[in-house]
């Protein structure tokens, strides 16, 4: 199993450009999520999904869109990149269970710089 | 909204000593509390977790304690080794919202 994969690993954008960060998992996990990691601020939840066709906003959703058409894929779209979106982006997936949360498996991350 | 506070932000200990990292969560409905370790340039990886129906859990040199009344949980690492040096994150998950909220991280340095 590849686990959680993300592409690209690095990206440089100019202000106003749009792009999609790709995330895929091969563990048949229902739950997927996107985080951004900034120095001193930990991991902040952008958007999450509990299954195909279902998405919801996290702590910092502004400027980002997501969709979940399949169980495997959960792309994150930046609509009009801003320098404040310079960050490291992690995708994660986990099983969902009646007893609550479960271990999240993280992808390798995408380092995004917006000039 | 939901919030998780984590302290300290940095922690230096001598090799062989113990390290304790503390977190406080705001949502009393939170029911799952994982801890992740992130080495420099790597992805976070789960090291231990605890559910709200358990007060303590131990795995070799690592233990987690949970006080639901005070909404506190802590990570304890005994007999620290240089390879324990990393950033550690706590998180709280609430079933009703399906959200994992992370603390801001603790940079642990184990001095040889």
C-alpha cells in the first residue's frame, strides 16, 4: 500500500494564481482532511470529509475549496493564491468509527510558496 | 470554537530524564485524544492515543493521562533518548463535529 500520497511536493505560485493540491489514499478510509502547518501554529484544519460526496469546513477554510467525488481522492483547490497561504499542506486520512476518532495517516506534505 | 492549548512550546531535558507535555481542550464532548511526533521535514506520526473512557494508557516509555473533569491530558516520556528529539502535537477529536483540533506543538530537545 502507498498509504497517503500528495502531489506536488513543492510549488511556487504568483499572487492571484489558482492551483489544486492532490491527495489520494489506498486504505479505503472514509475520513480525509487537509491541514496547513505554519511555524508556531501547529496543524490547522482547513476542510474535511467523512465520505464521498460529503465535505465540511474546518478552522481556516477561507480561500480554499474541496470536493470528494471518490473515496480515494480529496483535492484541495486554491482559488486565488495570496502570500498568506504560504505554508506546508498536509492531507490525512483515517477510518471513522462509532467509538470516535482513529489514527490519522498523513501524507508527505506539499510546501507551497506564494510570491 | 474548539481550542486546544499545549504547553510548553519548547522543552529541553537531559538524556535519561523524563519529559511531560500538557494539553487542555475546550470542548467537553471531545472523546479521542491522539499524540503525534513530527521529526524535522517529515510527516506527523501517531505515537499514542487515548479515548475518553480511559484515564491512562502506557506503551513502553510513553504514557498518556486524561482528566476529563479538568479537560486536561498529558504526554509522559520516561528515560528520554536523543531520538526522542522532535516536535510533539496533541489533538482532540469530537465525534459530533468530526473535527480533529491540534495544539500548537512542543519542540523537545534531548541533550546527550
